[in-house]
C-alpha cells in the first residue's frame, strides 16, 4: 500500500460561515457551523465578549407594565446635526408611546438621557384606534430639525433650543391639492339640469365662482359640465358671457382641478368649500416612514388600499412651514399663474408596489422599498430632482420584508427580503443593480429564519470596523407572539470580507432583553479643566490665592460602538437602557451575558465546525494517526493575588470522521484540550509575559476515515482566540 503525504494548513478565516458548500467542494477559509465567534481581517477567530448593560448604565423611569411591554415597539434612530450644530447628535429611543433623546456618545449612552421627551399619545391620528406606540417610529434629520412618523400618529416636527435645552414639537398636516374631486355621476361633458352638492363641489374645485355658475344657469337653464373652464367665457370687455363659453369646444377632457388644498389623510371637502353634506374621506393611519432629500420632506407607507402606494414630497423647505405642503404652490385653476415649478411639492403613485416598507435618500434620488420590489425616484435634469423633472424606475423584483432590516453601508444599501439579503449598489457602468449576498454562502441559514422574524429584524452598520449587525429572533414565528420585539440572535457581516458569522444570547425574559441596535458616533466630546499659566509656564494665582483654571471643550477620537436598546426588568415593571459588548471584566465574568444585572449572568456556547478535508490522494482514501498542530493567541493578562493566571484561554478540539453528522456511528472522538503552554511560567511581577504570544500545541487525533471535520469549542468560563492549525496528512492507496 502506497502512503501519500501532504500538509493541510488553515491560517485564515476571512470567508466566514458557509452552509451551502457540498461535501467535496467546501471552500477554504470558511466554516460549516459556528456561533459566538468573530473573524477579522488578520485571519483569526475570537470568542465574543459578553453582552451586558453599559458600564454605569442608567434606567428610564417610565414604569412600563408587562402588558405595555408585550404590545409596544422599542426602536432607535438618529438626529444628526441637532439645531444645525455639526458636533451635536442625539440618539432617539422609542419606548412604546414615549420617545427619548440621548446625547450620541461612545461612552455610556443611557447616562446621557435628556430631560425632555415626547408622548405620542398627544398626536394620535383622527379615527385611529390602535394601541399608541405599538408601531415603530421612523425619524429623519431635516436641516437641523427632526421629523418623526408613525403609522398611528400624525407626523411631527421636533425643534431643539440649545439655550433652553428644550424641544418644541409641532404636528405636521400633510396637505395636497384636490386633483381628484368627487364622483358626481355625470359624464365629463354633461351639462346637468340640476346642481347636486357633488357637482357643485367639482365646479368650485375647478375654479368656478358661485356668481359665474348662477349666470351660466340663468342663461342656459343647465349647469356647466366638468369639462368647461369659465375663464374661456370672457368677452372683449373681460366680462363672463355664457354664449362665449359655449363657443369653445372642450370635448371630453376634464377641466383643471385643484383649487382646494386638503389634508391628505382627512379629506374634509365640506369645510374647504363651505358646501354642506359632502362626505369626509379619511384614513385611520398615517405615513409610517419619512426621508429628507433635495431640501424636501418625503412621506410614505400609509396603511391604506386607497393611497397606500403614494409617496408624498414637500415643497423645497426654505422654512419649516413647508414640510407639510406636498402640493404645487400655484392654483392649477388660476387664469394668471397656474404653472407647476421646480420647487413645488407633489404626490407620486407607484403602481403595483404593494406595501411601501421604507424610503431612503440615496445618490441622486429616493429609493422606495416595497413588498413587491425596489424603485428609484430620480431627477431627469442636471439640477437633480425637481417637481417638474423626475422619473420612477424599478430596480429590483426583490421585495423588502422589514424596514428596520435596511442598512446603509459605505457605497450601497442592504436589506432583507423573504429569500435573501440583498445589496443595492452600482455596477461597472454606474447603473443601480440589486444582487443577493446570501445565495452562495448562507442561503440555508437565512431560509431557516421564520418570515415573521425577518419582518422584525433590525440592523445597523459600524463604519469603524466595517461590520453590519442584524438583530432577530430565531424563534419568532407569529406576529401575535408575546413581546415580538425581543431579539435573541445576531447575524453579522464583515463588509470588507463579505463574511457572515452569528451570535446568540438568552431567550429568558426574566433577564434584560435587547430590541434594537444603533451605532454611536466616532468622537467623544467632553469638558476638561486646565490650569491657566503665564508665559513662563507658572500657574496664575487669583486674589484669594487660588490657581486660576479654565474649562475647555475637548474632542477625543474613538471608534464607533454598537449600542443595543434593552428592556430591563425592574421589580414588577420594566425600564429602558442600553447594552453593548464592551465589558472589561476578567474571566469568567467577562463571558457571562447580563452579569451586571444580577451578578450571576448566563454563559454561552462558542464553537467552530470546519468543512470536510481529505487525504492527499482524495476522499476515497483514509487517514490515520494524524497529528494536529494548533496555534492560539495567548490571552492571559496577569495574575491574581494567588498567582493564578487571569483571563486564560481554553479550547477543546474534537475530530469527526467519515461525513458523520451525529455521534451514533462512534466516529467522533471525545475531544482534547489544545490550549497548552509549553512550560509553567513563574512570574516575577503581576504581569503575564512568558515570551510566547502564540500558544502552540501538537495533539494526536484518534480515528480514521475518508473525510475529517474539526470542531473547536471554547470553555464557557475562558477565552479563545484561534489563529489556525496544520495537519500532516497521510492517505493510503486502498479504499
């Protein structure tokens, strides 16, 4: 029997999780299964830190009941350049019906909560009977102000006064011109013998004054049709003459409409026209999403079969009173100025889009994410988007499943559909294209996530480490579930590597529960006190003998940090705070989620399972007596008072043979510890520096087979940083 000798080296894990590769086609640099581990660009794999409440965290004081918690939405957003101050950002937190504001800082976010807040109960939409706060809010920065929309409340405008440290909240009435009128049952060119309230309204809305209507009826014993415009009935003296009007051939084209401006969601034509008896046409819901682009406020996502496919855009907002004016300023029925101009507002209907999930400003237009696809609204002139020059084009048949899954990265937008995680970006010729990120690597994992869990998924992008975290609940299978905003899993993506990996944490609702995720800004603004000195560097002393000091604002560079909005049990009620992965405790507490909550915490499993490897002469041959040389990063940071090492690592290596997927065939070995120092280190100080930053161990694998998988498992109480391994492999020529 001829023995083939080879070397199987694995020193980089930059390709991430892969659930799609076949038994014989598993890509290098990937793993088949794993959880609570993080790859990085250096190629190593690290066990994640514990998820815990922020250091020095603070709780809200709203005393949220269990019933409220189960029905309310818990979300986050950003208010950028507050009041025009480029150095001041707020994190916006929704706790059901309440909206909180926190200074955006990389340190303890919860401790920087502002004293003002908003109660959405004050802005309930007319006719809405939903539980206020059960729907997520969407907020967008608008020239230093903030616009907040919600399905169940009227849009609101929030303005901040830095001198008073207070906010002013104004309800925004979204207004449109009535280009539709009402159904009066008449053909467009019919001149009726009687005047119903509906036809009277249509004539008024088409610019007819009462005296002109009366004059026409007196002369003709019929009333004007919906095709006639009275301004074409002027004689040479500029007086209205019914005979002159009747000389015009209007055909069956409707006359211009839109004299009246109505609330887009509460069309009260009786009040607008003064005609009694007209029915109010209303919707109980309001725009659920908003955006700010081209100097305008944009609104969409009304839960309505009547206007659900509408996108509303305001007039160019030179001041805040324009934010609700989604109509052209000039009266379309005017004989003097009736033209639509570039700066006007309007309404764009996107046919067959289904439910509009979100709208985002992007590049030179607004991207509309809907259940039936993705559309772009872009300008058609060199001036960009204008009310007189735009087009709507569909860019994808992939529909978006949930608004909070949409994440803006450096040069693209990512979103979750039912079948894939999609990327919207530019191709080589500059066209907008949508591609799947998951088909070739984690399609199975993604497909196993319940549809409802995808609807509630929430993500954000951290530009410091080029990663995206999506929160979701793998067990959420129904929208009527208790506390649907609870998240128990993270699907992460390293954008640089296009590598996916996963985290999971407790499903126990007696512990804190994360609901949403956001990223802080990258700078920390603080005040620092300095001594005032003279030209020689000597401190200046005042008349009382005290050193003169000065307080100066200082900005420190920092990395952006993930912050997770968290609902925290507090006796018999619940409060809101923030959590992160930044705890600096020593092991084992460093690896216990929610340790600061009850000083007990909960451990988690961290492991990696490789794909299949084979002998040098192929999978038909066997391996035996293999040695694995493992390389791990030293993690000890020092010694305790008893000279026991602090923050040790531990890693159990298990071999799995012959493509087996359970232990029944007895082809899995018992596992062995592979984090083994070469020699005992006797310290001379409290620091741990044995001169070996890489811990190398040679271990013999028991067993044989046609294929081999390796499983690396961390001890729950210890660290694990895997750098790689090397296997000298021997394969026989006999099958």
